[in-house]
C-alpha cells in the first residue's frame, strides 16, 4: 500500500485466533488525543473486507458506534462474517486496544455491481479551483491564536475553505453549512488509479465544524464534539486528488447534534454520504449569560462546574 493512509490503516491476520486481525494506529492521526475515529473505522472495514475474501464485493455502507477510545499503537480487530451471499455480504467487527473490553464496533455491507436504476437527486455545488483558495495551514493573522492543529491536519490532510468562516472571526451566524476542499498529503490511490474508498470513510469523520459555523465565533470557553456514531455510504468512485466536502448540522438539542456530510468528486459527482451523532462536552467556564444555551441547560452547566 503506497500512501500513509493505506499503510496506517492496514491490517494483518492473527493466525492464532480465528477472525482476529491486528493494526497499528499512529498518533500522527490523532484528533485530538487518540487516532481519529475515521482511520480506526477504515482499519476495521479493511479487516472486514479481507474476511469475506471476495475482491469484487466493494464497500457499500459502514456504520459504527464509539463505545470507548481506541488508543494509538497496537489494536485488535475481531471480525465475524454475518452472511456471505453471491453478490452481497454483511460483516461485524470490533476494534479495541489490547486488554480493553470495548472500543469501536462496526457493521458493514459489501456487494458486487448489480442491475438497477441510476440517478443523483441532490443539486451539485459550485467547484472553484482549489489552488485559488487559502489553506487552513496558512499562517494566522496577527493577534489570532487558536492553538496547535490536531495531528491529523498537521500531518496528513490539508483543507481549503470554500464556504464558511475561519476560526475567531466575529460574524452573525445564519447557517451551519460549510464547504471545504479536502486533500491527503499522499493521495491514497488503488492500483487502478482510483481513490481508496476507505479514505472517503476517513474524510467523512470531520463533521463538528458545522456546529462551530452555526454557533459563531469567537467563543470564550472550550468545547469538543466527540462522535457517538458514524455511518458512511459509498455512492461512487473517486478519482480526483481534491474532494469537496459539504457539511451541515441538522439539529442540536439535549447535548447532542445530528450532522451530515456529502463528499463530491469534481468529475464523478457524489462519491460518499455520511451522518453522525455528536456529543457536546464543555470546559468549566461556561458564561452565565450565553443565550446559545437554553436557560435550564445554563443552570445545569453552572452546577456541574462548581
């Protein structure tokens, strides 16, 4: 496997335990302090695909829940083939750090090409030239400090904003929608030149920015949005080095947010669609007058921070 993504999401068979695979997840993919869920899910899906033993069955969908963090380093992947038919197979897998009871549990559907209708019933966005756009890695303006980038962005994936606002810009929020071009430093291509579909799974695990866009900046306290789950549908074959991500948060309430993402190839069109439930976690410095929270939530947060 040629790219860093393909090497770092690679798996090996454990001959001593039926259905057991091993992986090594480097800290360079952390977001922020353990490897990004997307690359852990990619490793699980790679093991599930190998377990069915049919190369012509491509990934069609994969869904997971994050029950416990999967730490950087060695990981165990236990796979069960639920059913292997002539054209469709279903599998389940759990990735965990050695000695842990839980981690990431995923279920996937693989299938060969079949006769069927063909259409795309969502309008495509505009595709500007990625090279004409600023980079998230560009130096920040004077007086702006957002802390160090997560390792995954510093080491492996570059983004260029198409629609939305940069961190710490003072603006009046009106929508959660944002659009960015995404690009791997080492493009993960298969032998036929197409993009590794598991790279699309990894890119879809980048949705919380839609909540930042909707709530507005600057923010006087820290918050983080760990994933409760992730579902990705592979809807096409990507070939382009730059892929356009269209991301929005459909609703936030009860301490959770429902998000979605479309991933588009400028030539091939919609190649992946993802959904995610995000959990809100906050620092202990929630301002009492922040009206982005309902009154009962502000009262609860003040009690919890004492």
